[in-house]
C-alpha cells in the first residue's frame, strides 16, 4: 500500500543493532527503506545488518557514539555518502543506571542525559539539512513510561525521557514548515537487554509488569515495527509533535 511504502527512503536508526531499535529497523526494512544501523558495538551492528539483508533490504553498519557530536555528524555524513540521502531518523539509543536520586554522581547524571536526550538533539540537527534538501523527513524519538510517570530509582532517566517529549513538541513546531514531522514513541515494558538487567536488579518486576499491563505480557521488539512504519511513512504526514504510548495499555490502567 502506497500510504505505508518506504521504497527509496533512507533511515538511520541509532541503537538499531538490538532491542527496540532493531525491531523498528526490521519494520522499516520490510516497508522498503534502506537502513543505516548505528551503534557502538561493531559485532552487533554487523549481525543486525546481516539480518536486514536477509529480509531483502539494503543496510549498512555505522559505528557511532551518540554522546559525541562529531561522531553523530560523521554518522549522517557516512549514511548520505553510502545510501545517497537521509529521510528518516530514529533517535533510539539509550541507557539507564538505577539508583536512588541521592546516590547518583553528577558524571552519571550527565552520562544518562547525554546518551538519552542531548544525543537526540545533536542527531536531529545533523540530519536537518539533508531532510530540508529532500523536501521533508520523519524524526521519531524514543521516550518511555518515564516520560509520563516517576519512579524512585530512575531520576536522570525520567528527566531525559520527559525532556524527549518536550523536545519533540518544540522541534515539531519549528520544522513543520520544512515538511519534517517529529514524533515520539513511549514504550511500555519491553523484553530487551536493558530490561533484562532491570529484572535481575528488581525482585518481582517481571510479575508486577504483567499484572499492571492490560495486554497481560511484556512487549517484544517486533511490537515496534508497525509504529515505526506508520510514523515514517506518508500515512502520518499530518501527525506531528505527538507522544504515542506503545505499552499494551500500561499507561491507561487505572486502579482496579
Ligand atoms: P538495548 O540495550 O537493547 O538497546 C540500547 C541501544 O542503544 C543499543 O543498541 C546500544 O548499542 C545503543 N546505545 C547505547 N548507548 C549508545 C551510545 N553512546 N552510542 C550509540 N549507541 C548507543 O535496550 P532497548 O532496546 O530496551 O532500548 C532502546 C530505547 O528504548 C532506549 O532509548 C530505551 O530507553 C527505550 N526504552 C526501553 C524500554 C524497555 O522496556 N526496554 C522501555 C522504554 C523505553 P551499542 O551497545 O552498540 O552501543
């Protein structure tokens, strides 16, 4: 269907070598996009590229550390050099350190804010000239349930993910005139490397998430293929500045 067709489009997915990012990259690839898989780990990048190639997509691996402005600029330059353009950016790379607020060092706060929030600003600025040149583009920022709620063990992460939503709105307003749509996706609890670590640290987390989620299960990376295609395709051309929960109903569950 043309509405969801991404043939001829080029996407960068930061953190596209695993978890939610790879789930989104698979969706984009299946819809016809060429994909630059951008992450720090070369082996994971190569594996993800091989997987996308098996789906019939053109894909390249791009080494990037999103906490470095130079590295983000080089990621965009390399993508344009190899794939010819850049129409889609998914700001997905992210990290977390779980502690009570009074236990964080300033360096840890900065590391989380830089990885999760500043990186999305820097990468968006780096792709903006390419999207403008192409006559439009799509930026998708990955937030979290911590964009909406708080939790005692996640102060800098919640600050970064709340910031993602407000940055999304501001950029959506600024760049609508360039036909660039900027939206955020707020995942619920998804089974990835990041949350496997959380489940190991927080006793009972697995069961609590299942009990609180109306869908009755944890999400999986492939749950993000559809929203990625929708937000990166002509189907969403009049949708900008939103933050869409993809959470099995977690964020709308009231008291029983
Ligand atoms: P993963 O740990 O599987 O993925 C994180 C990705 O980010 C990896 O691909 C990693 O690649 C990349 N990354 C981390 N730091 C950097 C860096 N400095 N430079 C470049 N890449 C980096 O976790 P998820 O898939 O769960 O997380 C993806 C996003 O989804 C994150 O933004 C996370 O906050 C968000 N999210 C996840 C939820 C969940 O339940 N899983 C819930 C809500 C939000 P590499 O190792 O190669 O650097």
